[in-house]
């Protein structure tokens, strides 16, 4: 084996590992409900599929510009302005193979050995691995269920040091569903004004899935004076049920967008041409169904939260967005040892979830409620039986 130093710093994704394990068990004939996967169970909208077919039939099967077609960059700029309140020219927009690749390239293009990156925890599994792969040091900013997994501007300031290069924000968040309210973001902006070297990556990929009743709040919109050091990442994977298409978009300062495209030109090259045409349709086509999907997610959230909170030893705050809830199983740890063992025990009882430790948390697990109601009811019944 010849693994690079960079690769040996990172671990495989535990969410993917759990999903793969559930699939294997299912293939072996076991009845497993998988609540481990991070994608909507809804079908990709028909107008998006039509656009993909038309692109194929129309011969859009060749290389495109590395950072995406100008058509898609315009559609993405429309999305940033209409949905996130961020006005950017297309020179400040880039397209990659999923939001994941945009984040990967942004970190790889900027981090030098010893740079620190503040990551609120529990975090999305890929953030720390990407930072470590790039040679950076992860500085966790721990958040807790009792605070609905939110942190304050003062909590953030306490973590900033001379080597801080990036702060990663993710609202609505995976794995907690927590949303950063506008007041907190304004406070974060104030903190950042005292630290001019620090860049911010705002991962808004779950923005349309928001149950707060208010508009989505994002830093580049609330603090336009800081826009020259904010990279906002978005996409169609979660909002438009297009995870397989692999399209993510990012808006930020031109130097960073150019740096990301420079790297992309030597890694994957352009994102898939057919998927780009489909993403144009996603951004420019009807958006009304998003509110309807969000309502369906809200009903599922309410179902799961009340079922989990009725199980002795388990509790969860009410998530404000995305389709996840982070369940605290602290009172059960004496019995089960740790959350990885609890996850295996639940798998034995026919439910796949992901232990909190995979997300830099502890003593709990993440449920993805992107599954139909009947499955969610049955999964919660199995969980109650497994820990009862
Ligand atoms: C917080 C967060 N950011 C980014 C992504 C990446 O999404 P994509 O499938 O567009 O790469 C995910 C996917 O799970 C996510 O949960």
C-alpha cells in the first residue's frame, strides 16, 4: 500500500459506511429501514428530467467551460439573488460536481499547513476531513442540544486565533437541523470585522428546507461589507432532489472563484454537461413545489420528534430546518457503552441511523427523516423496542 500523507490524515465517510451496511443487510434479506442517508426521498421534478433529456438529444455531450456554462452561471446568479438575497455577477459564481466539490476545492485552494479552520460541531462529516486533507487544523466549536445546537458570536470569537483562516457555517445544518438566526449572524459579522484575515464558508445547501416561518438568513446578505471574504455554497442536490446529478454552485470573491476553477481545471474539469442543463431548469423553472416539500418534511419532523421524545432515555430538540434530528441517548450510554455500539444494536433491530460520534458529537445518533411516514412510524417503534 502506498497511501499519501494527505490521505492518511482522513477517514472514510461514516454516513456512507452506515448506508452501505444497511444496503448489504437488505440484500441479504433483512428488513432494514434506513434513516442514515442524506437525500430527499422525493422524485426529481419532471421538468428537470425533461431538460436533461433535451440536453442529451440536443448533443450537449461535450466539454463545457471548467466552471460551468455561462447559461448555468446566469441561472445560479439568479438563484443566489432570488433565494438567498446575494447579488453577484457571473464572474463571482462557479459550478462544480456537487456542493461537496465546491467546498473541497475552496479549502484545497486556500489552506496552507498550520492554518486553522473553525467548525461548529456536531458537523457535516466531510468538513473536518476536507480541512485535514488540505493540511489545515480543525478547531471544533462545540454546540449542545440544550441550546438547540446554536452558538453565540462570543462562542465563535473565543475560538478565533492568529492562525484562523476559515470559519465554516452551515444553516440549516446537517446533522442537527439547527438554523443560525439573523441576530446571531449579525453578531458574527461584528466579530469578523475585528478579524480581517478570516474567511467564511457559508454552506446554505439546505436553505429551502426551513421551518422557522421566517426568511432564510445568510451572512453575505446580512453583512454585504464582508462579502469579499464570504464563499456561499448552494446547489440543487437537496432542494430539488438531484443528488445523483452532482451539481453544486458557489458565489464569492473573484480571486477565490478563479482559484477554485484553477484547481477544478486539473481535477474533474467541467461538471457533467447534461446535469448542468438540468440544473438550469431547476433554478429557472417552477419553485412552488419547494414549499409543498417543506411542509411534508415538517410533518415528518413533528412525527419523529414526538415519537423519539416519548422513548425513555432518548430526547431531541426540534430542528429548525433540513431533514435531520440529532437524538441524545446519554442516559443509555451506561447500558450500551458508546453510540457506535448503540448504532449496531439498532441495526440489529432493523433501523440504520448514524452515531453522533461520526459528526464530532457524542452519545447519540442522527435520524434522517427523509423517508415516508409509514417507515418513520415503524422505525421509531423499532427504536423504542430496541432500547426499551
Ligand atoms: C451540509 C452539507 N453540505 C454539502 C453537502 C454536499 O452536497 P452535494 O451532494 O451537492 O455534494 C451535503 C450533502 O450531504 C451536506 O449535508
